[in-house]
C-alpha cells in the first residue's frame, strides 16, 4: 500500500453523504400536523421528496391529507380506478356512512378528484 | 263473392299476459371504464354478501364471536366471512408460458380442471387464510363464492372449518296468479342457424307449431295458449373460418351474414304472432364478457318492425303475469362444470341460487365487465323459474327453500342437437319437453 496510515481517513469516507433521499428533519414534521394513519409516516413523506423536489403546495394541504386518509381506509374498498367522488358515493350507497364533509370538499373541487395513487402507479 | 262458403271456424285468439322486463341491472349504459381493476367488483360483492351473512349468522350461531381474518387467534372458535378462493393446480395460468420447466404440470383436460390437491382459501380485506378440515369440500366450491365459516385457527396457521353457512335462497315474492287458465312459455336455445348441425326444417316446424299453422283445432288451441317465447342464446353460428381477421372476399361476405338472415326470417314469423325475447349466447355476435348486451336490433331488419320482438341481455330477467323468470344462455353453468363437480346441470343451478350469485366464477375464469359500484349477478329476489340454455340434456326440478320458496329449475337442451324445446306452464309451474 503506497498511502500512509495518516491518509486513510481522507481516503475512505467515514460519514454518509448528505445528498439523495433523506429522512425528514423534525422541523418539517411539526408543520405537517400529521394524524395517525394506517401506513408508515416515514415512507409516505419520502415518497413526497422522491419526485425530485418536494410538492409542498399540493400535499401539505389539510384537506388533501384528510382525503388521503379516506383513500387509504380499507372499509370503503379499493381506491384505484375510481374517482374520489364515485368512491364516496359508492360508500354512501352501501351504507358505510363516509364523512359527509368529504362530499362537499370534492364537489367544491378543493381537493384532487382522483385518488392518491392515481398517476403514481 | 256472396256465394262462396267460408269455414265457420272462429279465429282463435292468442292468450295475453302482462310482461315486465327487469334487465336494467344487466345493461351497461352509464358505466364508463376508467382503468379500474376487478378489485372493485369483488369489494362490492363481498360487502353486499357480508352484510347479508352477518344478519344470518346471528340466528345461526348466536354465541360464537365474529371476527375478520386478521383478527383470528389460535384456538379460539369464531366465525369469519369472506370470499373463497380455490387454488387449482391444473387451472391454466398465463405465467405457465413463461415458466422454464413445463413437465411438472400434467396435460390439461379440456372439460375439467379439478385435481385432488386443490385447496380453498378464505379472503377478506384484511387478509387470507388457508382452509382445512373436511367440512368444506373443494370439489363443490369455486372462487368467488362468499360464505360464513365457523371454526378456529390451528397451530399451523390454517383455519379448521367446523361448519359453513351459505346465504341460501333469496326471499321470494308470492306470484299473484290472476287467472287459472293455462298459459305456456316456450324456451328454446342453441338453434345455431347456419351451422352444419342445424336443420332449418326443424326450426321451421317449430315456428309453424308456435304460430298455429300446424295441426287441427285442438293443436291450434294449445298453440294459442303460448304467450311468450324465449330464445336463450346461440341462435346463430357464424362459420369460424371467416373470422380469422383477414379481409373477406366478396363472395365470403354474404356467407358471413347468411346465418343471421336465416334467423331473422324465422324470427319475423314468430314475432308476428307471439312476443319473443332473444338473448345472446357465447356464439352470437354480441360482446364476450357477461352481462352480454342485447343483440343489435339492426341484425334483424324483419323482426324489429314488430313490437313483440325484444332483444334482451344475458342474463335475462322478466316478470310474466307476476311470475319472475330469470335465466342465462349457459356460460355461468358451463364454467362451474369446468371448475367444480356436480351430479348434473341442475345441481350447479341449485348451488348458484343458494350462493345467491348467478355467476360466482366471474371475473376469475368467466369474463365480466369491471363494475365499480355493484355486482349485477347477485340475486336479490328469488325467481319462480330459473332457466339455463345450451345444456346437453333437458332436466327440471323444483327447488324448495328454507323459507318456503319454490323455484322451478329448467335446463334447456341445445335445439340443433336434440330438436327439443321446453314448454313451461305458468299457472302450475310445470314444464315439459316438446319435440
């Protein structure tokens, strides 16, 4: 080995690179007002960042967060392939009592009309 | 003109009956395909059946707790409700084409894919569990049936089934029989106009009999009591050689339309005299997946002039004088024959009524439209007559339900093979064959 022991520390990095996908810092967490959900919070947030830049404006909306909860809720059935309003109406018709406020949100177009996974799968 | 003697035979009037079509649930009018998968129809089916089964379970075993598949605890007796999935070794799988070694799977039999190693799995939204025990026989059940199971989880992670609850026959409305006079409904299927097997003279003979051109007064009197004709599928057979996707020569183009024209000529004669419903079958020029939509009326330029001619969906449901009649062109029962075992076609028909689902193997092995908000094949109200077309032989039986329901099961044989039609008496719920 040509290098001397004193150069080893510089040769091999001892710390991880800070670039790439990272876990969110605690400051970001508190501003999101996360509610307990079925999936892991960490994986869902890294999915936000994995697109390149954080889509903060669309998905940090409180209403959108509520709709995401609605999408993920198993009791209302699968969410893919249906618009959120159609799924809400189906839940209503089957007697599952989905939250009434969601219908208003969807009809007023304050949230995305398609489910969370639409376009991502 | 006054000197001519006219026969003083009175004109026989055909009997009338009230008709109401109940095909709305089978029509695909407002559905739009938005890329959905079949998970939606399975969810709708599971939810509707589970709500029903939960209400039945409280009377069946009131002291046993109900839980989901994920909530199973080892050794604790409970009831779970879910969709059955039958794992079949011999079921053809598209992935077999890509698997490297093919010798492990034995040659597939065309008519039945059963194997002694088949086993059942119960699935709901939370998970699935393999079913063990001898109560639930894999040869009887198929994928897509929703049942309630009483049992407990074993150490191996299987669910040992102690008892099973099917939905049973749906509630039935009493038929309001207004008159006591006999009225007949004629069921035909598998006419296969245009095929080498069919004999046009045979069908013409039938048409003449129905329209009253045959026989003496007594025969005509019987024919006048025919109030409805139902043609249950496979009315034409288009020569398969012409459908290979290549451009047709002009001489072949006429061969393509000949079977339908032949059928139309005969249908016009029937429609002129008696209301006739025509349903599409597996060989007819209609869509492939269930529920098959009505045959286009422009295929029948002659018959469509009559308002007695009705092109209907498959499955087809209607009420005649208060008698509810439901039936298919045979695809649902034929598919059950491939994936399960039964004594005869009537036994499969009985099972579908007890499972409250016309075609439980959709969409697994039988093509079906990916509905999102409902499953149209669920039987909400038990029919008085349940018919299936294009079967190998005639068969009929009365099925009694737990709440006093009575259903006449009719298996209609293929006309091109047997020359038989089924004549059903509405007032007495009796059926017989007619050659």
